[in-house]
C-alpha cells in the first residue's frame, strides 16, 4: 500500500525548493523502499534545481544517502528488510559488455526503480540521479542498495553515495595512487578533499592541495595534504614542479572541471604521469592542447565517473576503514540540518561555508 511522506522538491528552474507530501508506492519486482536516515546536500542537487541536468521538473532532490531497507519487491535477494544500506546511483546490470568483461564499474546499462514517486495530485517526480532521498522514505532499484556495517553513523555513511566516493575513487581506482607517489589535487571542495584523503590512505608521500580559498586549503591539510598552494597568488604549475624536484607530480587530479584547471593539471604532472578529471565540466566547455605535448609527455589522461567505483566492493571496505579510524569520513560533515533547511544549505554551499551539509531524518 502506498505511503505518504515528507520530501523536498525543486518545482521549477531556479525556484526555491519546498517540502511537499510525497507518495511512495509499494516496491515492485527488483525494487526496495528505504527509510532514509541521512542525505548529504551535493552540488549535483543544486544543478538539478538550476536546470543544469535536464528540464524534467519537478525533481525530488537528494541522492547522497543512507538508511534502512523497509520492504522489498519480488526477486530481490541481495538485501532484506532491516538491512542498513548506502544508496548508489549506478546499479550495475551484470549483463552488458563491460560487466561481462569483468569491468562492472563501467556498466553501460545501470538501472533505477521502474515506478515513479508522485505528489498527492498524481504529478510524477523525477528523482535526482534515480534516487530522490531528501525524503523520509524513497523507492529505488534494489541494486542501488549496498549493505554496510550498521554501527557507522548514517550521516557519515551516506557521503559515499556520491561526492566522497568520487574523490576517493579518483585517487585510488582511477589514478592508481600508490605508496611513495606525489599527488596534486586542484580544487579542495568535498570531492577534492576526498581525493586528498584517498591519496593519504593509499600511502602517497607528498600530497599538494591547490585552491583559491585559504579556508579550503586549511581544511585540506586536515585531510592529509602535506603542502598547499593558493593558485590566486601563485602559478600552481610552477609551484607543483618546485615541490616535486622540478619534475611534476605523479598523479594530478582536477576536481574542478574547467579548461584552465585541466591545462594546469596536464602541465603539472611528471613525464609519464597521470591526469585524472573528476570535476564535472559543462557542455559548452572546450579544451585546446598542442597534440605534440600530449604525445611527448606520455602517461595517461583519464576521466573518473563516480570514482570508477563498484559499490558492492568499495562501500563496505571504506566503511570498515572509517570504523578502524583510518579514514576520517566524519570530517566531511560540517553541519546536520532538517528537510526545511535545504534551501539555506544551498546558499551556504555557494558561499563556500560548508564542506557538506547533511539532512538528518
């Protein structure tokens, strides 16, 4: 029987978000209803509100979430009612060419719940990243639920659902950062700081944080950065080379996603070094590089989508590392808020006042 719960919607482009009554249907085959306990406020939610993703308004916002499975539909075997789970927006199919080749993190046919949640008047909602978790209960594909140790704080666990996993994965999965490596991270928001934390966890010897905000650079140090560069005051390419014996870093991670920061990353790496793009560019952005420089510098130019993660593999391990005190996920939570405070959280995000605001239900 369908349930009515409270949730946050974006009614139209650049309109203030508001709390509405949401109708959540019973789970169908392959689906699950999850009682949401916490959900981070991510830049992607703001992009949805601004119309930067698509125009399928109204959106049910929120996707960086953790909670408890309440009920499941037919043919669901991996999770059961009562399981504590992190939600993910890439439920792999297991059948596409990437999955069959043993590379499910590149799955080409990820899926979401087939049914739609609605407003009480029947208006269908578009769930952000196929999740929609600024809500007391949400309907998702069962494959979007990853079971983890329930002793972790939901406010911390949910962060792996998007930004923190993207950053950690950019360093460990995509960049293959290893013991003794030098790493530079351009952009020290939530994703960039997670890349710093991931590099520290992987044993990087030198981790260089680059940003234009001294407040963010100070926070980066608490995540494991050994050196900081304010690129508003100093040429970051020259500074990174100076800190690496004149060579450049082994891995440079662009967590901003603009042509100018990508060029900085490209020229700040060592010969045969790796550039990882994890910041999301906008459709109109273009990049121009001398092809001879691409050829002559060797190495690898990679993009990292969701940190090339496989939730079933990565989420439980990272939660265990956090519970062991080896991965400070709690440092990413700046504040906890209520559903009716999401609009103000977006404002604080834009000012750079928070690393993560987390809605706690």
